[in-house]
C-alpha cells in the first residue's frame, strides 16, 4: 500500500517474478487489486498490489483508495511503501499510523538506490515522523529485497505466535515491527555492542560514568536578537514585548537604523531584547544601511536566541531564507515569529507547509503566530523564550550521552571509508550555548555530514532540544589526549 507512483506494482512484480500489474511513471496506473500466491520458505502467502492511496485524483481515484483501504484492513500484514527520494508527506504519516493501529505494518522506503540516499533518508526527509523504524530498498536496483522477504517471514511468524496467545485481538505494541532491521542478525547486534564497549575500555583513563566536572555559570540575562527583513514588524514586536514605544514604528520601510534594546523581567529572568535594522537585498544596501547590517551581524555574535520575524500576510521570500541563515551561522537558539497573522492570506496549514519546505535547515525551531500591532498572542512568546534558553544551556551526563551514541551505532553502523572500518570511541559534551559534542574517532575525517545529522536527530529524540542547534565535531583520539595533557 502507499501513495501513487512510489513503486508498489514494481515491488509486487519483483517479488512475484511476473509482470502482471501495469507499471509506469504516471500516477495511479494500478486500477484493480492484483493478487498472486507466492512461497516464502515453503509458506504460501497471498501478495496483493493495491491502487495508490490518493483521493484527490478523480472519482475513480476515490474508488481506488476505498478498495485499497478495504484490502489492507483485511490483510495480515501491510507493506506501506514510500518514496525515499522525497520528503515525508503528512498524508502518508496519518494514513500509516491509522493502518498500523488496525493491522501490523512495515514501513518500506523504496528508491533508495545508493548508500548516500540511505543516509539522506535517515536525516533529511522527515521519515522519523512515522514513529517507527523502516527498511530501505530499491526495486529498480534489486537492493534490500532479500532482507525485506526475510523481514516479512519473521514478522508474520511473530504475529502468528502473538495471535495464538490472544486469538481475538492484535497486540498494539507489535505494530512497530522493524525494530531489528538495523542489524542483519542478533549475533551481529551483540558483536556491535561488544565492539563499542571495547572502544571505551581502550581509554582506561576515561571515566564515562562521571559527569563533566566543568562548572557552567548561566548568564545573568538572556539576550534576544529580533531579526528579519525590512518592514516585517520587528520594532512593533519589541514595543509589544516591553509595553513601551521606544522603537520608532512607521509604514516606511527601514525606520530602525541602529540596534536598540530593552530589558524586561519575566519569571525571575532578565531578558534583553535587541531590535535590529531590517536587512535588505545586497543591491539595495547603501551608506548607513550597510553600516546597520554590519552592526546587526556583529550583535548576533553576542545574542543567545534569535527571533526570526516573518510577515504572515505575504508569501515567504528568498530574502527571508537568507536572513534566517544568519541565525544558523551564528549557532543561536531560534524561534520563528510569524507576525501580522491577523492579515494572513492563507491557512495556517498551508503557510507552515511552505515554511517547513523552505526552512528545512531550521527544522528544530518552534514557530508562533501573532500580531505585534494588536498584541494578540505576544505574551505566549515569553515562555517559549525561557524553554529555548533552557535547551540552549543543556548539558548531557557523559554516561547518558555515550549510551545514546552506542545505540545509534548499533542501529545504523558507520559506513566504511575506502574499506577501512570507521570507529567512534566515545563522545563528550565540551560546551553549551549551544550544546557542543565531540566524537573521539580513529578516522575523524570519515564522519559524513549525513551521519552527523542522523546522530543529531537521535539526540533530539532523547532530550528536549527544541529551538537550538546541536554541534557535533569529530576529533582524533590522540588529539584529544594531547589537548587534555596541555590543559593540565
């Protein structure tokens, strides 16, 4: 089952070894439900190929969706197919969750034609939102098909055993059936675990059970930079947050030149807001505005959190994306403020869909809609600031951090580097504001950015890091040892 054109019929044909279903690159070419009896190690199974789950095509499309859902709900196991080269769709996530509550389901990511695409599927496509592990395959390149068949067989055996214990119900805890996909066998998992522990034992002077003893002194005030393009309402937001009228507000774009700031007290915390000059396209920056831009960039270096202000009354622009990169480059905490929401021209769902697509690099940043002019929902921004700042200052226990990394390595081992085994010996958090983590490795330059993203996403699932970046760097174990010696 799955959306149109994700490769359901191609997989059906590959498994059945017969070209029964019509396959093409045109969506919804499977009109009927095709079935074929196959054998998996002397076990006979009925394999069904359903039409695409898409009720927006036509009346015929609605019939296809209804028939597909009916067939799926009557089955013993659902293979839910998604496209590994596209971003996860909300419709797919909702459908998969509903189906998996009724019928045991496996999430199968097709079109993963290379290891590079496999790493991107882990980090950049949002597949973690499905809430289950998944298996990567490529029907076109015959990758992962044998593993999928083994998984189908073991999953059906598992469900059959569970159903014998509970003949009239399906154990809902069994819906996540791909938890052991990462390793080929239980033996390999055990070996990986022992291997990681051996890495730690090689550094006898490292006690990973102890917390980092470096004392962190929290700043006396939280520094907030308000950034955005010209005339999005930054000064109005500052006035609304402080209940003052210090920043000049005018319909004329660019009325704030020098950064201005104001301090308030909230929940026993001192918060300093800095209203920056609006940033224009480079071609329009002249004289004093160029100076203002330099001041703004310099000020961002001292800020803790950036409030990225967007105009909710108009479509997102390329300039919005460029400005947001300033906060990303400065490694600040980020909260996206969608201002002028009372004048919006679109629905919240449509706006956020566009935002998530264009601002994928700020996927960790929470968003809030408000109206600075009318003060609507402005007060809701303050507790968000405290939460993001808390995450900005978060420090892991070293033992907990290494346990997370250990499990991540077992689930998805590091790719080799030109035939050489790549090892992570241990992890330490060496800094906060934002959280900064160092990995001691045998080949630090072999840590691919996609695997870094995978580790970051894993850490985000284990602790609350909403609104803040997590910086990971790889270092040679010998280099770390030398640095420690020099500190002594």
